C-alpha cells in the first residue's frame, strides 16, 4: 500500500528464501528505503509518519519512517495465548485497530497504551482484515472462515450496524468507500459484489472479475474507480458507477494477490504470487500519452478498443 501522501510504497510478503519481510520504497526515486525481516503484515498511518507491522510471533510493532521503533512489540490484552494478532489498521485519527485469531476486534489508543473498546462477538474465525471510512466513523471487518459474514461497526458506539452475507464460499477481499456507505466484497466464487454498508442490502449485479478467487479490491480516493486482483493473474480497473471494465492487465503468473491506489489516483500497484510488485498508470489519459510516446504515432481506433477499452483515443484518430 501507499502512504497517505504517496511518498512511500509498502509491501509485506515472502522473499526468495521463504522468509517474511516488509519492504519500503521511496516513490520519488523508487529506491528501497527499508527492508524489515520477520514481518507478515503492515499498516500505514494516514499522516504518513508511522507504520505498524505484525511479526512472525503475531505481535505488533510501531515504527516511524526512519525505521526507528516507537512502540515495542505488544499483543492485544484480551488474547488467551501469546501472539494472536492477525490484522492491523490505522484509523484516520491515528488510533490502531487490531484483530486476532479468535475473532475479536479491538480499538486502541494511538500509542497502544490503552484498549479503548473490544467490539463484541466480532467473528467466529480469525480476523482477516479491516476497512475504515475517511472520517473514522465506520469500520468494516471480515473473517477468513468459509461461511463467515462481514460486519460494519459504528466505532464511536461500538455497535454493529450491518452484516452483509455474500453468497459463495466466504470472503477473501473487501473495500469500503471513503464515505462509509458502500462495501465491496470479493470471494472464492470469482465475483465482486456491492452492498449498502448501513443496511447490508445488495446494491447491484456483481462485477465479474474472471476465473478464480478475488484476492484484492481497492477504491480510488475519489471513489470513481475500483481495482481488483484475482487468482487468474489479472488486475482489472472498473468504473465504480457503471461497473464497466476499463482496463485489464495480465499482471502476474500464479495469481495476483492485492491492489492499491496512490492517494492522488494516478498510480495503481499490484502484488502477485510470482514475487513481483507492478506499478501501473491508472489514469486513461496518462496511459494514452505513454502508449503514443512508445509507438511514436497516434493509436488506431482498433488499438484503443483492444488495449484501452475506448472507442477512440482522441478526436483526430
């Protein structure tokens, strides 16, 4: 994922030796800034000054952008055994959200000094991930067990708002719109579905993502586009209003595992099971400019339809 100001790109994964690690790149130079071994997941604070990692012991550490440890490894206080944290995320105000292997979700003070609230009866399996709206009012959480439903919470009141129940074999990816009103879920049936976050009502037909499980979903900051990653190795860019497919990139051998937009919406990044991270231009106008600079001529209408899903690239084609 990108930092809030898009200055840094973060990725957590498995290296060639089979060891987990987190890598951080400076997007101005695309030089590797930090390489932190033994970390399996990461979250970046909205202000871009801190990031949290989960290590192999399933404990949380918070660092600044220089890599200095600000908060030593801690585990959530309700754990029945050491090392249960499975998911972590920052809220817009800097508070930290954690989820664990027994299905609980906790909201912490920013320095992890105090547990603010535990959301009751969260999930019956391990917590797989979170999404939080832009103002920090609503939290969307989902588990990794087959048949597990998702839940939308009011963080202030610690009350469940809704529980979308997508069909199929369980959730594998999710995204929440910046205003907290729409939830997107992806599953093992290969479909991405849209839900009213407050009522759990299905909003429209699913976006068909291709063959295989949906592994990653992301909203652009302006809410106009949606990106998906799936087991067929493709990364797709959709129009969030119409559901039309805008661009399809055959990105990764062995499946695409996640996607994320930069805060300005210009870039999209994906990760895959082939061990690669790929960066894309997410604005169609930027893609046209790049394509025309490479082929040194105006693209034909047929090329625009085949590669950019446009009837024409410009008025003079």
